[in-house]
């Protein structure tokens, strides 16, 4: 599944699933542009990609800002001439709380990044891909886009909305050669919203949290970011040329349990 000299964009690309995907796309020959809000994390993925002799570019960008998203796509095209693949990965969640205890500020910020951010990225990615007559977009929708998650109302709502955007856009642009799908990761190591400090507040260690989460997964363990990255590479490739508008859960069986 070589993607030699293709141009790929990864938002939220400086850590976790985004970082693993930037590395995976680079490993199969793509020129990778990755974005994030935090400059401090950029050096590790950049260095690892450049050590292989591959090309990459970091653009600091907040996906909830239309001017910054527009500038991100323009910078990508100005640097590499085109945009073949986009992985709209930027997003976040918070610790579970009943809906009536959820701060409105948390709801607004999650919708701004998780939903508005995906909409804005798709809007400008599609505009570019239409000029090329082809392209692939993958949105990170999470298993929370497929099922209900207790205590995660705003997050689950944002991810269900991403599924709706994806399916509608897939129908809009299928005849123009643009494929649009989602990956729906389950519990993946290195992407949890909990910290040792937040767990201490409820009397739980990270080890106990890991054990609790793993016990809810039929395969008995959490996934790795690299497993999501490999799925994104597959969906970008010609092997997946007849797939559009579809969710792909990478969750150890969680959503069918």
C-alpha cells in the first residue's frame, strides 16, 4: 500500500493517534503535513520522519478557527502542490459526568473542536480535492460515534454528529472521486483523558483504570495508536477504493459486546 509522493494532512498530529498516523503515512512514502495547537510537541514526530529521508511540514493550527484552517490547507498546497489525503483527527473529551453536571463551557469547547473543526477541515479539504478530481478524507469519530457512552453526553453527541457529516458528504462527493470515511477507535493507549491527578480525586490509580477498561473489552486489552494509523493508511490506499461513507471500528470488539 505504497503512497509514494502523495500528500497527506493529519490534524491533531503531534501526539497519540495523530502522531502515529503521521509516521505511518510517511513510512509508506507520503509527504506529511501535520498540525496541532502546541508547538512544544512538534519536534519528536518531525525528527523521526526526517531521519528516514521523508518530507514533512508542521503547521500550528487551531481547527476551530476558520482562518487558521483555511491557512493550513493553503500552506499544504503551496508547499507540496496538492492534497491527496486528510485525516481529521483533532479532538478531545473530558472525564465522565452525568449530563446535568456537565459545564456548558465543556460542551461548547468540545463542539468547537470535535464538530466545527471537522466541518471546517472538510470544507477546505474538499474545495482543494474538487480541483484535483480526487481525494480521500478520514474523520476520527470514535466508538462514541456509534454507541452511547455513559457520562459522556457532549463528547458522544459531537462524535455522532461527525458520523452524520461524513455520511452526507460521502454522498455529495462520491461522483467527484472523493471518498470520505471514519475510523472509530475504542480505548487506545496514550489517548485517555484521565491523568494520575484526576484519578487520585476518585481514589483510583492508572493501573486500576487500565484494568477496569481492559475488562470491558472482549479482546481483554486496549489498542495501540499504531493500529489506528494502519487503518487510516488502508483507507487512503487504492485497496479501499470502493469504500466510502463507512465507519470502521477498531475497538477489540467493544461495540458488539
